[in-house]
């Protein structure tokens, strides 16, 4: 299947990418972590909406934001701006004929698993806000703790525990507490939006 064409007139340069990273955080290491967290959030945004190429769409979103920064646009809330660009990109790509074509075998599944875009958007909005409200150390801990799958997950958690200079059991306990706090915050946020 051919991928839907996205706007490709502007090309990302190392300078424009550097501007995006600098806007995320002055510390290059922290900026890199924030970039990866933001990218994963965008990939999930597109996955939840059933986009055919969520990773490519996340990259295109970040490229478009980089372009705006490169053009001199002042962006106060970079995460919120990225979310807005992602929503527009999703609408743009979902209008293309390729995004609507499914095989006969997929048709029943497509009808049954069509996500509720409004609920997903609200959940993502609440998750992002709650994640941002966490102290930086807890935000880093929870995103790194759940970052990988399989063997990479085990190795990543061992490395994280070593970096924090705590035993693996203490890391699990901390991650559980942070996750519970995050879940409560998201659930409270979702409840407030229902009223």
C-alpha cells in the first residue's frame, strides 16, 4: 500500500532540528529525552486514531513544528502546539483516499474497532497535562520505566535503577507510585471534562 503524501517542500536541517531541541530544553540531554517522550506521545496519538503510518505522521508533525520555529514563530507551549499540529495533520491525511481504503477481510474489524476520536482526544489531552504536571524526575522515571518491550525493557530498567543508584525493587515501587498518581490525575481530569 502506498503511503499518503505529506507536505515535503521544506526539508529538516540539523540547524532547524537543533532549534526544536533547544526550545524543548537548554540542556541537550534533557532536550533529547523530552523529544523522545513527545515523539512517543505523538505516535500514540496517531495510533489511537487508527492512522496507517503513525510513526511517519509523528515525524512529520515534529518537522512542521521545526519549520515554524525555523521561520521565527514564538511557541510558548511546545507540547500543546505539537498536539494542535498533529490534529490538523490527522485531519489532512484522513481525507486522502488511501487512508479510507481497507480490504474486505479488514472491513468487519474496522467497523468494530473504530475508536471514539473525541474520547481518545480527551484522554490524550488529560494524559499529556498530567504527565507535564509531574515533577521532572518522576516524569523521566515513568517514561523511561515503560519505554521498551521484551529484553530491552529489562535492560532499560536495570540501567535506570543503576543511574538512580537504587535497587530494582525500589525502582518498581517508585514507578508504581508515580503510575498510580498519573492514573488518578488522568481519571480525575476525564471526570471533570464529563461535567
